[in-house]
C-alpha cells in the first residue's frame, strides 16, 4: 500500500517539529518521493546522521509502504 505525501510530512514533523518540509511525488504512484527537510536540529550533524534521523521518523515504512525516498537535508540559512 502506497503512502500519501501528507503522511510522510506528518511523520517527519512529529520527529522534527521545527522542520520545513517539501515532499514531491516523483512518479505519481505514491511510492517514489523526494523530500527536502530543513531543520535547526541538523546543525553540527553529518549528512548521514541527518538522514538517519529522517528515516527513523518514518518508523520502518521505508521499503514497505514507501518504496523510495530521495532525501535532501540541511540547516536553515
């Protein structure tokens, strides 16, 4: 079963309340998304750690309900 963009955003927002989040459905199938997440909580963390935080927020849905997520993370400018 595919996930909706608003579900992905809600899960990330629950873990990173200050985050600015942009979700794009890349294929129109609800399985392939790109997400841009900007959060002060990422400051000082490696890109790998930033991505781990976002993937953890998805609570195991990667590979199941959510097939692919191209992820871009950063801190606010």
